C-alpha cells in the first residue's frame, strides 16, 4: 500500500515502554488523537522499544490499557494490526539497517569510532537534551586514512551534516511554536544514526514515519529539538516532510516537567485510586486551557470539539520547507498550565 495514497492525513502516538505512562503522556495522547480526529485523520499507535535493555513488554501492554481507559482509540497498532505494521519498533530492526545502508551507499554517512555508550544514549528520544551542548567536534570525520567502517562493532554512523553546507539550515513553521529556524551544523553537527541492529531514536522514528505515511507529527514540546535533525533525514531519504506541532507540556506545581519517575501521577495509580477517566480528562483539558477548572467531567470527544474551536487562528499559513502545512491548532490558544491539585 502506498502511504498517503488515500489523501487521508495520518497521525501517530509513539510511547516508549520504559516506564508507566503518566498524566503528561496521557494528555499528549489525547491531544494527538483529537488533532487526528478533528480533521478526519487516521491515528496509529507505535511502540518505540529499540532500547531493548530498558524497554519492557508488560509496560507496552499497560500503556495500551491506560490509553483505552483514557478514551483514546487507534486505527492501527500492535494489538489491532494495520497496513503499515508491525507497530513495534523492535520488530522493525531490519528496516532501520536497510535505511542506514541506503544512506551509506549514497555517501551521506561516515563511521565514527565513538563509544557504544553514545549510541546507547541516542536510542532514547532526546527530551530537552539540546541546548548548551556543543555540536559534534568532528573527531571521526573522514580523512584519507580515517575510518571507513566500524571497528569491532563499536561506535556508530553519523549523518555528514557539515558537508550539506547551507542545506543543513532547516526552516519550518511549527503549528504550535510558529516559525523555527535551525542550522544543524551549529546545534548538533554530524549526528549519530546508530549501527546495524542498534539504530538511534532519530533514525528509527524517521524511517518509521516515512514507511507509515505519517503526515502529522503532534508531540510534546520536549521533542521540538529533534525536529531539524529529523527534517534533514526526511530530505536524505527523499521522504515528504510532515507537519510538526509541538504542544505545551503539563508541568507540576513548581513549573517542572512531569517525570515518569513521579509514580503518583502514573495513569495506573489514578485508575487504582478510582478516579473516573472523565474527571482526569476534565483536569487535563483545564490544565492546557481548553476549558475552565469548573468543568468536572469531560469526554474524549470534548477534546476534538475544543481543538476545533481554538484553531487554526489567523496569521500566515504554516509551512514546512516552503510547502503549506496548515490545519493545526495554533500556539496562541495554549499555555503551560500547572497541573491542578
Ligand atoms: N517515543 C518518543 C517518546 O517516548 C516519542 C517519539 C516521537 O513522538 O517522535 O517520547
């Protein structure tokens, strides 16, 4: 099946089963789901478990249960199948190896003898890791006698960003954040893609989003720093760049991002405490300004209605690489709301 052949917009939610889902993850799923449903789009669920030492299958199963309890449903996913499966990344490893080989064959990557630990760390999504980090110093950039292949299964391949020149500058219109410009040479430099059987998050997510025909990436603000690198990968693969929308994160009373370590806010704990899903949805919607704190119960479909009402606001058409990318909810209607206690 040709992704996107139907013309239907395609969204996904992609949890990593290393910890239980917390209320912030629940809100992200509801927003992604409602954004999809508000435009009649398809919604896929993909389990991102390439970090096989930290991922646990029982947490993936629990995530599906928690999301259903919250009122989120999906058209495609590990439990329901679909035309673009499998929907579990650990079952897609050969695809990432093929993607890496394709980039290698086209001379877009080089082998880097950095430690295994660097590849390991890059298997997880880099939530808010950008900023203050120096770009890759280019230690392993190819020289005449430099490394052509990985020694003893160590290190990984890097995308040769520096050689892209000005093409390493990414400009896009994020549907929540507005215009974004990033020169990846300055922010990251040549970034890691992993090695055979050990892809990084960046390689796996773009390989899958292209293969699954994803047209809309709606996810938390903490992943915004990955977008420019991912756009470079879309271009390298010749894939259509999706619309990006990075929504505000739910924060705690101190204004800090919620952490999965904060067990009290796990969806499973709220379920055990007999909280009604409608009450949680009401609080989540209020926390991001969809309705007032006086709303006691909300249905999942109330998110669809509320998102329809708030966007898209006026202003210029959002674009990605100069192409229209409109139809999302605009940033102005949202704010970082403290999680109400
Ligand atoms: N799997 C990532 C996470 O756990 C999300 C990836 C994405 O949405 O691009 O946050």
